[in-house]
């Protein structure tokens, strides 16, 4: 059984108010402004929002107007237009100081000195004397023939004498000492084949005599195969795998792990906190529609339909 009332099943939270012709006017001040304040329901959170076609669903809180053919508003362009509009409020020409700009008195500047600019320190380039080339060198001996590369006695100096590199000298000395030592040796290392032994040998079955060759048996070798059990008889109409039943009966597996989800306990009752609902909305009927419904009812709708048809025919 559901705890919802019949009106909540239909979708109405409150019974519709009744408007009749000739009702007295009810001023807005007579209706309570905040009904929930007097019922102990001041704190009402916003709650979750669902996707819908309402203003708080897909759209923003404030509806922005959009007309057909309306141009895009550029914030930079609007800022420039506003700056130009504000500049038109200025009266007269822009402000200029009475004196000119002061030059800085620093490195390379003569402003503020007693003598003024010095010509010797002027950065203007001066015309110098013409460039005269250097004379020839003093010739004491005729030049060498050839380029000087790859020729003997053509360059100023002679070829250097060959000198061996002593990098492998220690290796050569060690090699020479080892060779002289091997020449002094007269034979290999002396090895004595006699050593102390116990009274009996360690292995009493050991013999110095060679064993005779093994005699092979003349009979044929028997092939030994592993035992293989015969397959059970096959029945007709399908694969039964030797079972008595056509198919194995289904049984629950006791080894399956049953996953239990933990209960999300948020309070003592173990239920999720649901805020108390505020005053619910209800439909409002128009006074104009009420007047029409009162004028046209089940007893006179035929006469009104005939009068309207005759008026349209006329």
C-alpha cells in the first residue's frame, strides 16, 4: 500500500480553489506572505536539481533576451566606444606644461656645465689621411722552390730524426725476463705419484683389471606400453560423456563468494536525510475562463453552436 493520497496520484498537491462570478475581491495583504515560517519549517535547503525545460534546468537563473538577427556584442568594442564617448566630455585642448622637457645631465651631456660642449669630445667623425700601404720586406735569400709540403729540404728546417717511443718499455723488459727464465728450466714440474694410503682401499670392489665385455641376451626386447582403460559405451543421440543422465542437473555452487554491499549509515535510523517539504504549489484557474465555463454549460451549448454557425453563414 502506498501512503500517497489520491490528489498526489493525479499530480495535485492541493485542492483547487473555486472561482465563481460575483466573488468578493481579496486584497494581497490579507494572504500570509510566508506560510512555512509559522509552521516551524524555516530552514529549507535547495535540494537537488533535475534536468528539465524549466529555468533552473538546462538554462541559467536569468533569462537573456535573444532576438532574430541580433548582432554579437563584443566587449572590447563596447569598451572602446565608451572610452571615446567619455573623451568627448573634455573641454578644450589637452593640457601642456609651460616649460619644455629638461634634458638629463649625465654621462656624455654638457647641460649645466660652465664651458659648454668641447669640440675634442665631439662624436662627429673627422676626415683622416689617406691609407698608405706597407713596403716590401727585406730580401736576404731567394725563396724556396715548391710549396714546402711533402718535399725534403724545401722548408726552412730539416726532417726530425726518428726516435722510438718508450711507452711499452716496461712490457718489453718483463717479456725478456720471462723468456730468460724459461730457457733456464730443464723440464716440467716434478710430480710424485706416491702418497700415504690406509691398509685397505676405500672401495673393496675396485679392481685394476679391466672388466670383460657385457654379454647381450639373444631374446627380443619386449615393448612395454602403459595401461589405457577402455572408453565407456556411447549412447545414441548426442554426447552424454558416459553419464547416466542426458545432461548434468544444475546445482548451486556453494563456493561462490556472495558480495554484500555495506549499508551507508548516515544517522541513527540508517536512512538518508530528507528535508521537510515546503508549501506545495497548486493550479490556478483564470477568472475569464471561469466566466466562459459558467456561460456555456451542458444545457445551452447546442443553442450557442447553432447561433455561431448562423452568424458565420451570414
